[in-house]
């Protein structure tokens, strides 16, 4: 992922080189060649995704188009903060490498799990988690959009919740292929360790407001940014609420920058009147820019 940007956008190539020096690794080779088992490790996947997202933003920024707010889903919040000038790219990529390590180390392999629950009201899922969590931890981790919620916790409790959700009418309830129970209280040790890293990191006031994950609120101060990033590790990602908050702030056009277009699909379901676009390479960026110009 990201090879096209690396080949065609000098600013993107420079980011991969800077990120590689910051991590003391060949970041471009990791992103383009893998191997897959190395790239999917949390400590590698997080900086790799950040690098590709920042490279896509670098290509977008060359066009001189103004943006009014930033937001990101989980790890994507760091990409948003790089775009807003709140955290330097080198600092961000070192921080997310540590974030990935801390999150992976917080829970031994095989102990935690996550599952996607589709087609069930949020309140019912909270009730399912409460019932399944008697004697174990299982919590809502991602409030992604209408009918799409992710839960996380101890593997046995997650399995109980899957069964209960199916019994309550969920269209699907399936375990996810992830290495840890992200955004659950089991991640608190990782948040505490991340806090020490962030305390030593320069975090400025963002140039445009951030709508954060943990509260779905508008954030304009660097100190609030850092506090939110720490809590985000062990708290639910309130993506649906965040998108709705952006709509209330007057946002009518969203552009997802980085690998994939999952968030674009979610936004289309949440903000049905808004224009939602994505760009992960130069071809999709050209299409997005054409639609942006026509929209304006």
C-alpha cells in the first residue's frame, strides 16, 4: 500500500524516508513488500497505515484546497492531527509504533478478542455486554454507525456476547481477526504507558478543530488532544457520534485519506445528505478532486 504515492508525489516519498529514519527501519519496503505477517503486527501496522494516510494528505495538500475540520477513527486520529499540524509526522510515527507495542503487550495473546455485531440496536448491545460480562470483561469498543458495533474483551466473555446477540436478533455476530481487545478497559495499562510518551511529545493546538473519538467533541487545544489520545486507548470509538457532530458544525463534504474506504461507507450511512469521498492513491485522488471542485 502507498507505492503509487511514493512513486508520483515527492512529498509522499519524503514522508516514507522520514518515517523510516524515525523508526530505524525501511518503512517503504515494509508497506510495499511486507511480508504480510510482519505488516499485520500491530506495532508495524500502525506506523505503516499512518505513513500511507499522511502521504495521501501530502498529495491532497498540494492542490491547495481548504479544509475546516479533521477527524480520524482510532489510529486515524493521529493522521488527522498530523494534517492539522498538531503533531509532527516524525513524532506521530514514533508514538504510534509505541502505541502498537503497548496495546499488544497489555493482554497476552489468546486472552482477548473482538467481535462485530451487525443489525442490532446499540442499547441492546450494551445490555448484551452487561449480561455476558458477569464474571468476565466484554464492552462496546467501536460505535461505528447504524447497525454496526464492535465489542471487545476477554475471549470467553466475547463468545458469550456473540451468542446472546444472535439470540436477540443480530443479523451477524462474528469474531474479528485481531490480536488484542482494543478500546476496552483491558487496554488501560497501554494508555498509562502511552501517557508517558505523549507527555514527552510536542503537541500544538491544531490549526483546524479536531472532532475526537473518545467524546465526539470539538477539540482546539493541544492539552485536550493529548488527554483524549490517552483515554481513547481504553474507551469506545464514538465514530457515528463524531460524524453527526461534524454535520451539526456545518460539514457537508467528507474526504477519507488513506488505505481503504471503510469510513467513506460509514459516513454515507450516517450523514446521508453529505458528500463522502476517499483517496488512497493518485487515481482516486484525481476523482475526489474533480468531485470536490464540482461540489464547491
